[in-house]
C-alpha cells in the first residue's frame, strides 16, 4: 500500500469512529430519557398506591 491509500483508510476509520461515537451518544441520550420516563411512571404509580392506602385507613 502506498501513502495515499493508507491516508484514505485512516480517513475512513476516523469517520467510522466519529459515527460510532455519535450513535453511542444518541443511545445514551435515549436511555436516559427512557430511565426518566419509567422512573416518573413508577413514582406516579407508587404515589397513587399510597393515596389508596391512606384512603383505606
């Protein structure tokens, strides 16, 4: 391989690395949104259950 081919391969690898990092960051963001959504849902359900218990006392 000559220098030009190696430079092209390096560029492709760097572009791939950047794309993987972007995808990873996106997945992390989506995961965090899902965690907040599910925790909010779980907390709302827990509060509802507590209200039911208080009413039955």
